[in-house]
């Protein structure tokens, strides 16, 4: 079926990446990376299994990618930037 074809996972990852560009916020980027990694592992014949196993690998890869992105990009605390001084202040 479609879940065992490697290029389907990579195309899905790129489509999710496009969704991330349209709706930024580092929400879909982890899923995109997880789908591409799953496609690469399928393409290299490292993964062989049914849909439940592949979706589990996809979920784990997405979780690892999301945690790595959070560590590198940082967590937004409060989402508000406070300015102490104006650019025109001398």
C-alpha cells in the first residue's frame, strides 16, 4: 500500500513543510522532518513493516525532531518582547 512507498513519505514531508511556511510557528516542521526521515529509512530498506510500525517510527522521528528544534530555536516565554529603551533615546 501507499504507506510502504518511500517517495510518498518524502513528498508528504515536503507538503507538510510547505504548510509550515504558510502557517509558521515550528508546529508542522517536526512532522515534516519526521516524514522525510521515515521516507529515507524506507528508501534505504532499513525499515520493513506494516502501517502501525511505520506510523510509530514517523511519530518517534517527529517527536525527536520537535524536541531538537525546541532546544535549538528556544522556547518562547510569554511571547512578548519588552523594550527598555527606544531607538531614538540617546
